[in-house]
């Protein structure tokens, strides 16, 4: 059967063998180059962006993230693309998103009538709440695929955006007959923990001592023993699943009671006995048997745990475009939690002035290696940074995420709301007025007291407290994963302001407002010791 690069109907809805899917996918990806060169650079050009925010990751590990089925909402920042006057957005989810949440994002659009934006937005869902990847659900529903395909208004300028790219997303791109703006799933090994270490070595950058391409418990024991013998003063080491994420696939081993005599055999014997009892998991629901079963399925690494007083966990984000050109997008200081401080909770933007330009350079070198291997799309690199006696910082690269991540949606929210720019010379983000902007973001604001609050309740609280994002002042709060609020008492917050100090204060003001109003109906009164806010006496001329 012939394959037309652009066809008016889905190319073929019957079974396709993996080889045929890969062949068709390569044809589509070649189209992405022309699309990028000739269409996407112009803000007024017609285009269709199909957003499928599927978390196509290990579902057993993913299930340990509270409210994870609402994380599809993190990509709702793509609705802000509707500020481009000829852009259509098709947003597909597992279940329908509350209309209040959709209204909230559309009303954030700068300078675009809501009716104009809504006319260019198509919302579709699979009516399926089962704990599986959204893309898998779509592929099971040929009628839904047809609806998505028929909704595409600009087939010659359409592409697929997703959270991460796997063979599922590759097949969906083929069945929709549109290219995928993400790394080819054939290069997924570059994003594994073992692949990360090989990329770091190729880029010539610093990373923890350790071993990759491990397959099972025996490999782990041999690697831990070799690492401890190589570095006798090593206190702790980390065991990581190749496909773990947000720290949920990590486990820590403490060597404090390891034998110091008896050589390799004594150390390995101690590890074999101690590992089931002493391996400390970042996920509180993980156990030894499950972890080892996962390790046998996906493999993993062992590496030294980086110690240090006042250490930081920064990250750098980059983008490789379809023609292989790369740029650095942002830096962050990550906020980590969990039993051993390896679980991502949120971030401050930008990273500390002392090292953010250094991180940008390291990120550039990693991006060059990824591009040389053929990767496109977003990537992020996480580090541990330790202050040195001479006042400098030593950076250890830990992992590469070849996908969107926890720092993607807050930065893109800032970008789309303000239409500013990131300056590589300073590592700062500037509004069109020249004002530097900062934010404090969290994915994990969660309290039992918030359970039962609906999206409408949240909007009441935020507006009454004066925390809603103010486009004129470039200050305020933007929320995400709002759907998880009532069921889990959980939501994400991005607090934007003209300084780090103000952004963090705004975040804590938001938490305080939610704490005050969560257990009782809203009363529009200022908190104690804060005077009432005066009513405005001057109205902008468009009022």
C-alpha cells in the first residue's frame, strides 16, 4: 500500500507491523523539518497543535505519585498558544477536564478575545479513568483517532506534542498522519540512567562515580562492592532504575556498618545479607521485592551519593529544534523532598547567579552530544552542586530527561503569559518592558484540609485574596493540576514576581490563603494584622 505524506484521511486504521510504523514515522519526521523552517517561525501562520499529555511511563511506578491521573492537566499551558491568531489546539485527555479549569486558562490569554480563542480550541477525551497511559487508550479507540484527525484544520502545518515519546506516541503520530515534535523513541536509550552516564562521558563533564548497564540483584551487589572498594570513605550509594522518574525509582544504601576487613568477598557477603533490610526507597510504597523485579525488567545503575554541606540541586533545560540546532531555555534550583531528598517537589527560577551560566555551558555541551545522536525536542539535566572552600561550586550531572518535566510547565507558563525572552548572557528572563521576572513553583502543594475544595472554590479564594495573575504588573499566581484538588487536596502553583524574594513570598501568601479558607466558606476579609485593601480609584481607559 502506498503512503502519502499528507492525506485527507487517516492513513490506515488496521493492524500495522512495527517495521511499517517506523518507516512511516521517518517520512513524517522529515516533514517536521520543513514545517519548522517555513511555518512555525511565523506567529500568524496557520497551524494545528495536537496535544496528547500522556504519561507513557512505567505505570506501576507512576501509580505511587498521588493524583497522577490529573497530571495530564500540567500541559494545559499549551492553551496559551491560542494567543497566536491562526493557531488551533486540539487537547486530548483521559477524562473531560472541568470547564472551570479550561475557562481559567483561556482567560489568562493576553490580548485575545475569549470567543476567538475558544473557536480554535477542540477538547476531546477517551472517557477512560483506568490507570494506563493515555496514548494507549487512544490507540484502542479508532473512532477517537478519527475524531482527532477530522478535527485538524491545518493538516499541512499540524504536529503532535506529548509529555514523553515512546513507541505508543510514534504509532499515534503515524495513525494521525502528523509528525511528532519529540525525540525519536528509537533514541530512548539516551534518556535512560545508563544512557545518561554514557552521554555525560561523551560530553566530558563531571558525574558521580558508579556503574551502568546493571541487570539484577547480583550486578547491584558486585557494583556496590566495587564502588566501596574504589572509594573506601564512601558513606552512601544510590541504586536507580533505568526508567525511574522524579526520584521515585531511587533507593539508598548506607555503608556505615559495612566490613572494613576481609576484602571483596566479605563486602559482597555483607551486601547480600544487608541489602533487603538496609535499602531505603524514595517511594514510601516501594518494597524490596517489587524494586528488584523492576530492576530485572528495566535494568539500572549504581552510583555514589554526593555528600556536602549546603549542596544544591539545580537543573538546566534545553531544546533541540527539528534541524538539529539547540538552545538553552532556562535554569532552576530544584526543591527536593522525600526520605533522602531525591523526590522533585518544585523549583525556583532562575538558578543561583553564582553558577547558572556554568550550568548553561554544561547544558550546551550535553545538547551537542544529544543532537549529534539525532535527538530533537526538550531535554533537562539535573545536578547536585556542592560549594567548595575556594567559593566555587562543583557540579555533578545526575540525569537527563528527554521529555517535558516538572520545570517545563512553569517556565512555559511564564513565557506564554509575558511574551518576554530568556537572555543567555545573564541567565535571566525579561518581560517586554525590560523587567526581570522570577518564579517559585511547586507540583506538590498538598494538604488534607484542601480536600473537598472545587475549582470554583479555588477561583473564589484567589480572586478575593488578590492573588490572581496580573498581566500589567507581571505578578501573581497561576495554578495547574487543579483537578486533583478536591479528591486529593493537591495542586500545583507557579508564583511569578519581579524578584526571587517576592515570588517566594507570593507562594507562601497563597498557601496561607488556602489554609485560612479551606475549612470554612470564604469571607472576603484580609488576614489578621493586614489592613483592608483600598478599592481602586483609577481605572484603565479600556474599562
